[in-house]
C-alpha cells in the first residue's frame, strides 16, 4: 500500500497534488472520475491522458497538476489550495506557458480549493471551481486500497471540511464590486486594440490591467488603472477616484531587461513621473526609486513602477457614471501615451 499519510500530513498541497496525480496515473477509474469533475465535456471525446504534478514552467513556477490529452492539444491546468486563498494572478503565467511552450492552445483552468469564492480576473474568473470535498465524495465511491487510504488522509488531515460549503462572495473596500467592474470595463471598451481586463489584488483596489496589443513587448499589460476608494468600509457606494500606475518591471509576468528599464526611467523622469520599487525581496513593502534606475540583477527585485507625483484623479461627479468613465478614459489615455513615448524613444536609441 502507498505510504500516503506522510505525503499529506500538515495539509501540504504540493504533497496532496502529487499523491492525487499518482493515483490518476495508476488507476483508470480515478482518472475517469477526476476528469469528470475537472472537464466533463472533454471526457466524452478523449480517453488517454498525460498527468504531471509540480510541472515546471519557463517562468520559474510550478503548475500543481498539468493534464494533457495524449491525442490532441487539449490540456488542463489545476491550481490547488489548502489553507490558502485564491490568488487571481497565478493562472496568467501558466496560460502563457502552455500556449507558448506546450500545446499552442489555451488550457482549461481548474481551482481545487477548500473554500470557493467569487473571483475577478482575466483567467481566474474563467476557471472551474472544484472543492476537495467534491473530490473526496467522488473518489469515496471507489474501492481500491490506495484510493481508500487517500480519501482517509484527506479527512484525517482536515483537507476535507466537515460542513457544507457555500461559495463566498468577496467584498471590496469603498465600492460595490459590480459597479467598479462595470466602470473599469467601460473605460477599457472605449479604446481599440487593448489587451487585459479588471483584476483583483490581495492588497490593492480593483484595477484595470491593460496594454496595447501592438506593443512589441513580452508582457503588455503595463498600465494599471485603479478604482481608488475613499473609505475603508466594504461593499458600499461611496466617493472614489482613479489612480494610474505604470509598470517598468513586474517579476511575476515580465522579462528582466535592465537596459529597457533604465531607458524608460529616463524618459518617464523627463515627463515628470516619480518612481517606486519594492524593498529588496519583499512584495508588500515599497520604497522610492530615482532615475536613472540601474539594476545589475533581478535578485530581490519584484516590482518597479512609475506614477504622477499627485496620482489621484477625483475631479468628476462620482455619482455620474458617464462623467466617471470619461475621467477614467482620459487618465488611461495618458498612461498608454507614456508607454508609447518610452517605446518611441527606445526605437530611436537603437537606430
């Protein structure tokens, strides 16, 4: 019998997904039942699968479970969470990896979580949500000793929750989420040729993360327009403004190009912008930065950004959606124009 208790103890999601992947490869019944949960439509036309746990990507991260059809370009990316919250950005790099380096086709996405919640994000919101309770209920019907042991471990390690689970609706400070998303998407839809959508962050307001599709950049969504609240109270209609940040570098999505970062910082400084970056090695602590920004290594560098010295725009009637959208469009056009100018100067410097 597989020694699964040592693999699952302490609610280790990496060990749990490795054990699940091993069962899927070893038992056709497990594969069929799990695939019925993850991608029921795909099971009808496919029967052969390749399963990889902790699948390495070109961006330095690991996909918890990567399932690929053995007969065509269909695939599934599974992101598992145990005693951890859904992070909407995580699927972005996985989708990019699969499309560019694995199948050439966008994968199906699955959250495997203890507590489901509503999600706002370009990829995260499209993912199918499966709970560990769902998985346990499905596999508990099977009688192989290894599967019985696996199901027992899910319960004894308290990965399976002992009560009914309802999808939690997340609330946000200073706004009604539906209203904020509608305003930000209306701003985006006022432009042609943009890539990106509204995203949520763990410590930031709802924001529109976009860039021009024509930009010759590895990562395009460098203009972040935030729906900035003016109160800490959640789920309320209240005055708000817009804040626009421009990303010179973002470690989760970008390629490290120190010459471009330095050139952009010089261009932005001439245009009156100020700069910030993370404290070395820390995502959630920031400090000022000054042009020219010269980085010799990406070690410890998580984020480099730029903004106006006074970056909050509130000179519109927040109760008038038309006025708000117009103000957001004006600010977004400014941000896009700054990146356009950085690219223009960069191309001149290369000639």
